[in-house]
C-alpha cells in the first residue's frame, strides 16, 4: 500500500512539473495571468493589480507607437508635398515671366507661384514640429528604461509567483508525507520546504510593491505624455491650416484685385504715325476725377479737355492744362469739334 502511495505521489510531481514546463513554453515573456491564490488575499489583490497595470502600460506603449507611425507617415507626405509644390512654383513663375505682357493669367501664375513657396515653408515648419515635439518624445518613452525596468520587475514577480505555486505544492506534499509517516526525516524536509515558502512570501511582498509602484508611475507618465503630445499635434495642425488659409486668402484677393485692375485700367496708347490726321473734339468736365496713376488725368468740374481718343472700355484719353492722360469718358460732355491744327490754341 505504501509503495502505491509513493508511486502516485511521484506521478503527481511529474505531472506538476510537466504543466509548469508547458506554461513556460507557451506563455511568452509577459506577465502571467493566474487566479490561484498562492499566499493570501493581499497577495491576490497585488497580483491582479500588477496584471491590470501590465496590460495598461502595454496598451499605452502600443498607442504611442501608433502615434509615432502616423506622425512619420504625415512627415513623409509633407516632404512629398513640399517637393511637388516647389516644382509647381517654378513652373508658375516661369510661365509668368515668359508671358508677362500677354494676359492676366501670367500675373496670376506668378502670384500663385510665390504663394506656393510660402506654403512649402509652412509645411516644412509643421514637419519640424511633428519631429521635435511629437515623434522624438514618444519614441524616447517607448524605448525608455523606466518602462522596460518596470515591466521586468513585473515579470520577475510573475516568475517568483509561479515558483511559489510550485513550492506550495511541495509543502502540501511534505505535509501529506508527515501525516502518513511522521519520521524525523520527513519532518525535517517539511521544515525546509516551509522555510523556503516563508522566504518566497517575504520576497514576493517586497517585489510586488516595487513592481506595482514602478508600473503605476510609468502608466501615469504614459498617459500624461501621450495627452500632451496629442494636444501639441492638434495645435500644430490647426496653426498650420490657419496660416495656409491666410496665405491662400491673400493670394485670392490679390488675383481678383489684379483682374479688376486690368479690366478697369485705361488701355495703352497705341503707336500711331505722325502723318496720320486725327479729329479731336472739345469736352467739358461735368464731374471731378482724381488720377490714380501717372497714366490718368485729373479733372475739375468745368475744365475743358481736348479729347483725342475714346476707348470702348469706358475711358477716354485727352489733354487739359498742359497735361495728358486717361479719364472716365462719362465724366465729360462733348462741346465742339475742332481740327487738329487748332488744338494747341484751344488747350493753352
């Protein structure tokens, strides 16, 4: 009967060792989850707390890595946009320079080409911000020593807990041996097993507190840093888009203003042969007009003007008081036709 009991006890020990080997083989290097109460309720609560903190810090690390990957993709896209934008800027400026006297499109191309350079500069500033204020701090946190040290403490506690589980089984087995055969040898072996178990309990208490404190500190730092970097990313992108909107708004306003100026400006005076006879007429200014450029002619109400040309754009060109220029044709009324030879006398 005793032989059967010894054989059964050996089989139980072999099965327990095999189970531990399988657990170690497939559990990896993370913190091991277990609902076995090795010591007491306090130890069980500490184990559950460590398990929760371990999962939380791992999720926090993964989230920081996600932000880093996204930031790296944003900067890569940004540099590609800079490259494309600078090429477009060169093309626009070249077209504007080559066709400067052609039409309003050339001027618009030059305006837009200059603005694209400013946009590219803003994109470069955003890339620098992403790198220095978001990516670098998060990378340092992901690969930093505090996180790894805290997780190693938790893993050490997990291994010690597994050792304690095995030792608890050993103590139970020795106690059964003593009950079966209370010999001095069996009692001595039980005392050794209990002493080792007591030492494991003390070490687990110290290591568990240390691991919990380290993981809690890392968790708080992870959440604080991740939140701060997210806020910095939002602020950086918001400021970037606001500056881009301002640049594009100014460009649009300048383009529209240039178009209106071109359409409303007095036409250029064509070169004419001096031998060609022109029929001028005399007109009286009915409204005052203040010249806005050197090409325009200021008028006061009652001034007489020798009108030499009328454009279909609503402008007229003439001479008054020794000065010549363009003015709105609707501001004067025709008074008398004069031949070219008499113009000088009428004007002066």
